[in-house]
């Protein structure tokens, strides 16, 4: 029978523990049963019926009013099902070091404070609950889902030392929960998923070791303003990566959120690293979906008979088009040249490396006679003919060392490479020297020069786009 008034209580059926609880709640005193530690099982000295406990949490009645401080119970064994759905608790609700036979039902309930520290319970269903102050789950052991989905907590949700267990589903369901501070430190164990999808937290107080215990973490839509914990980008990237592993698909929002908080807290370089990782994973996800689409198209093509007028070459071209669609050339350029716009300094590394390598290449070509003056007048002059006669294998070296050649611009391999590579900049080397197609090595250098120019335009254009923010905006 549900207890709504004091008259509903059979005083003769009250256990010693229940009599003590009634008296202390009326007097506004905490109730400590036994030694206050977690009981192993039911007993007259520890057992409290869930119906009576509900009656007291709601404030009792006029005949037996509970003090404004509410219920403060330690070391009880709660029998039956504690049903607080849509109930409004009076004062604080403290059920510490208590063992519950059934999960606590608190759908859309209202509390001032909810403290369940060190308690053992089969679960907690508190979807949509509203708590004015704090929820303390410190040291609890839950054998089923702890659900605070849609709950509003004005203070902190403290989970230090908690052990969550629900291997078949969600161990902690905090979807769309709103709380001032989430304390996730020194967690005892987690078996099952931790779902923070859509949750809002002002302060995230956590540690890496406690997140390592979570195998399935859902963070899509999880928003927080500050982090009071590790700020290492490497650790945080591993943390947000757990969301994709749990969901089986990539969600960019956790990366956007982390980067935003990093920037707000002054860790701008780490924010760029997070955004770069987001773009890398987004490209990988795009490639994966493209491959799946390609496989599906191939199946449909194979299952659909081709018209009689189709030739084998047409079929091959159609398959080639499917393959070309997923070539990650553009993503390769974006990732390695400018870090998807988040690492524009990479352009300088590419430029320096390319100029160095090509400078060595042009020096090699020069030493084997593959470079000549870029002037028809010089190449048809008697002075050049004399150089050819003096050293047919290295006419450029012979001519440069002649009296006339000493007045011409000296060949500088690195400067020549830079002149070719950097567009719209004239260093004079390309105008003075060129590769000759009269030799194999010179011909190779002539072809390489055009590719170097093209690569220079690509690198420069992408670098400018990254610096101005065009790539990030797109």
C-alpha cells in the first residue's frame, strides 16, 4: 500500500530502523543505522521500506511533517521499489551507503540535493529530473543504467570513485543533461557506454585515467566551456576519438568543441592541431563512404546487363571513372601542404625542401653540361663556339670561365631552383640560364623545370589561401 498520510502507516509493522528514521526526520536529525556502513543484507536494524522512505522524502504530512532539512539516511537496506516519479522532495535527499533492492525511479522528480554516495543500486532512472544544487554519486556501485538524461543540475555532478556497470547498454546516460560542473575523476570502473550526447557542462573536471576506463564514449553535441584537467592535445584527441569508435561513424562536432575551448583558454596551437585532426578524419570518413558507394555501384553495374551496342572499352571507362572519383589527390594536397588550412607554415617547409632538392639536381645537371646560357645571341656567337671546342662536355663551365663569360651572370643552382619555383618573382637566373635538350640530362632538366613551375604555383596558391583563411572557410 502506498503511504501518503501518517494514518497509512501500520505502527506495529514498523521496524526499529523505520521508527528511528521517522523520529529523526521529524526532528531534522541525520539517521545512522548500525555503524553507518553499507549493509550486506536486510535486518530489523537496517531495513527501511521504499514506500515509507518515499513518504518522508516528499515531506511527510501535516500529522508527521519532515523538517526543512529533509531526509539524511546512512547505512539502510531499502526494500521494495523507491518510486519518486514526478515527486518533489522536501529539503535535501541524502541516501548514503544504502543498499537498494530495486533501481530508483525518479522520472521528472525535483530535488534540492541528491546524495547517493557509497550506495549500491541496480540503477537510477532520473530522466528529466531537476536538482537545484548538487548530485553526489561519489563511490556508488551501480549494477544497471544510471540515467540523468535531460536532467537539469544547478550545481555539480560528482562521480569520484563511482563504479558504473551495464555492459549491455549505457552505464551512464547523460544525454542533453545540463549541469554546472561534471567531476569525472578517480572513477572505479565502467562497464558499458557513457553517453554525453547533447549534454551541456560549464566546467569539465576530469582526468585521463578515468576516461581510459570508458570503452564506449559518446560525445556528439557535448558542449562545455572550460576544462579543469589535462590540456595535452594528444590526450584530448584520444578522448574525442572514442566517440567515433563508439558510434561507428565520424562526428566532427566533438573536435570543433574541443578546438573552441582550447582557443578560449589560450591554447591556440593545440586548437589548430585538433582542427587538423578533424579534417584528416573527415577526409578518411569521406573516402570510406565513397568506397562503400563505389562498391554498391559496382554491384548494380554487374547486376544490370549492358546494352548490345556497348563495347568493352566503354565498360572499362565507366569502371575507371568510379575509381577516379575516390582518388584523394585534393585531400592529399590539403592535408600535407597546408594542414587543411590549419598549418600554413608547412608551405615554407615544402618550399625550402623543394628548392634544396632541385638546387642539388640543377647543380648535378650543370656539372655534366646540361645548362647553357638562355640567349640565342650567345649560343650563336664565336665565343660560345670556342667554349664548345675547348670543352664539348662542359661548354657552360668553359664559357663562364672565359673573359667574355665573366661579365655574364654566374650560374647559382639554388637560386635558379628558387627562381623557377617561386612564381611572379624574377631573380634573374631563369632569364640567364636554361636546360639544353642537346643532352639527355639537360632534356630531363628541361621537363623537370615545367613540373617545378606547376608545383610552385600550387604550393604558393594554397599557402596564400591558407594564410588568408579561404581554405578553412571552405
